[in-house]
C-alpha cells in the first residue's frame, strides 16, 4: 500500500484523539450497516458534525476503513508473531493463539466484523490488496502451529492439517456474530470452552 493512499495524520494530540473517535464511530457503523450502506453523512451525523467537517480528517470512507483494518491487523499479527517466536511448547502456542483470537473479538468486535463481512468487497480495490495477504498470513500462522503440534506429538497423528485449520478459522471468527462484550460469558470463558472442545473433545474417553 503506497504512502500516498493514506490520509495525512495531524500532529496535534487533540486532532489525533478526534480521529480515533471518528474511526470508532465509523467502525461501528461499517460493522452494523455494512460498508457499502454507510455514507459519509451517516458517519458525520453519528459524530454530531457536518459532512464537510469529516473531510478535514479523512478524504473518504475508504480511507477510514483502510486505517481501521490495517491498524487492527497490524496489532493482531504482531501478537501472533510473538506466539510463534516464543519458547512455549506446541500445545501452549495453539492455546495462546486461540485465546488471542477471542480477545481480538472482545476488544475489536467491529473491526473483526468488518473484515469478515467486507474483505471480499474491499479486496476488489487495489489499496486493499493487503487483506488477501493477511488472509494468507493467517493461514501460515495456523498451519505452522498445527505442524509443530504434529511433529511434537502434542496433536493426533491422523489429523488432516488443512481441514483442522479451516475448522479453527471458521469456528473461532464466526463468534463475532453472537459474542458481545459484557455478556454472561467473557471472552476468556468462551476460549476456555472452545479449547476444551478443540483439544479434549466433548465425549467421554
């Protein structure tokens, strides 16, 4: 992604704070209404400003969703990299990666929902080519973790790695559709149950 594709970031702290506030408002609208159905005016109205005022901070809603997704994913994959580079055993790494994923859903529900719902649409634009790259990077993370699990004996030798990766990917991230921060179950509770099902099964031995 070229530097020219980014809106210039103001240096003043108050401007930075306002940008964060506007991005948070936009993220909620993109997640709830969809990117295509959300207009600049919708974002401005929710922020209590005129549409023209929004352009003092961002040149388009594409710039806003770009910053929302790229910032979130940079944070997420930095956390995954820390897991991969750690000295933990293979099973612990898998557990940590699962917990990080549910923590991301808890802390960044709107960002996760946008990526899940809009990646295909946004990926049609050149500036969002990195979304496909992040998908490939995510696959590489999980395949590496699962391969390490097989080699170390932490996982069953008859596992189909590709199928197991798809199962983990689909069952973890779909939680963004029903999980709500502050609900009966915390993201830690959900991760605990998920890991029990994933690693220990649901049937009596």
